[in-house]
C-alpha cells in the first residue's frame, strides 16, 4: 500500500469536512438522513476519483436507502464541493457503506458480556 502524501491527506480531510456539511445543510433527498456521518475519504493521487465511506444509524434497509440517495445526489454534492474546495479537478464521488462503527459497538458488547460472565 502506497503511503499518502501530506497533500492528499489534507485534501481528504477537507473533502470529508465539506461533504459532511453539504449532507447536513444542503441535501434535500429524503432518503438521506441528516445523521449520516462521513467516516473516511480516500482520494486517488490524480484527484479523479474519491471513495467516500459513510455510516448511518438504522438497519440494513436504511443503509441501502441512504446509499441510493447519496448515489443519486452525487452530481449535486460534487458541484457543491467544486464551489467550496479549490481544486483543479473535482473528483468523481463513489459512496461506500462503512460498518466499522457497528462492528466496534458489537465487539464492545461482546467484551462486556464476557467480563460480566467472568464476574459471576
């Protein structure tokens, strides 16, 4: 795995921040919950593509519904991103569901159950 340069890391953080703000404030799609959080952004070095990992509260149907809403709104989000972030190329956005937060909560519950069981 190639190490990201400081430039790409800064661009990723700025894109992550701006996409979060766009989803919270400017997105009118009812399928996308305002509590959708952008977990990680991974931009290619040539700034052609940007993989956006997001997480939202709810079950798997809610995740898929949010994914469809974000895919349909990708053009709008990209246009807003181009206005807010000064880049030569505004990357094409690819949205991906991130289950890491749910996995962390599940592991935490399992550890708590084991600790509670050991105390008894």
